[in-house]
C-alpha cells in the first residue's frame, strides 16, 4: 500500500525525485561552475593589477616628457644666442629677454608660479627668512627678496629667501 501512495504522489506531482547520485552530480557541476567563475575573476583581477602597475610605471617614467620638450626649446634659444659672433650688448640683452619670456611661458603652461612676497607677512611655508633688518614696516613683514621662490600647483618647490623687518 505504501508503494501505491508513492506512485500516487508521483502521479499527482508529475515529477520523479532525483536519486542521490544525480543530486551529487548536479551539485558537483554547480561547484565546478562557481570554481571556474572564481578562477576567471581571480585571473582578471591579477591582469588589472598588472596593467595598473605598468601604467603607473610608465606615468612615472614619462611624466616630465612634455615639460622636457618645452624646456629644450628654451635651451635651443640660449645656445643660438651664444653662437652669435657679432653680438652687441643690446642684441644680447634683447635675446635674453625673449628667452626669459619663453621660459616664463613654459612655467605658465605647467603651473609653476613665482613667489615674490615683498610687502607680505612672513609665511614660513612659502618664505625662508635669512635676516631681520630695521624697517618702518610692521614686524615680520618681507622687506626684500634675495631669491624668488617657486610653487608647482600651489606646492612650494623652493621657498623665497627674504629679509624681514624687526618692527619698531
């Protein structure tokens, strides 16, 4: 009678219960699919990591290439000025001024800014005081710049060397 109940259950649902071997094979297939997907994802992440490392290496290696090309033009101008045999003081000065304009243009293209703080309050992040002098200006005010400073994208490359007032 139990067999009849089992047969009647199969007849009503229309499905046969899979055997344990079939369930095991299905689980193994699913596990293999998941393992394959995991291995693919792992390989893909390794490839991405490797490509990123190569990109960083190339970026570091060639980061100054554009800047270098611009500076080479300035060097060429200096060499051309020195190669002139019959230069007068005026022509030499004119050539130097043009070369300075060319260099200033390169600095501007690459966001290199001059730090020339005459009359400003001393800022130890941008200025390096080398001496204090008597002045009518308030204390710690930049009186004179001995050497201009430079900043690259608002980051100080070289602080300005300055003389500051002692105050009254």
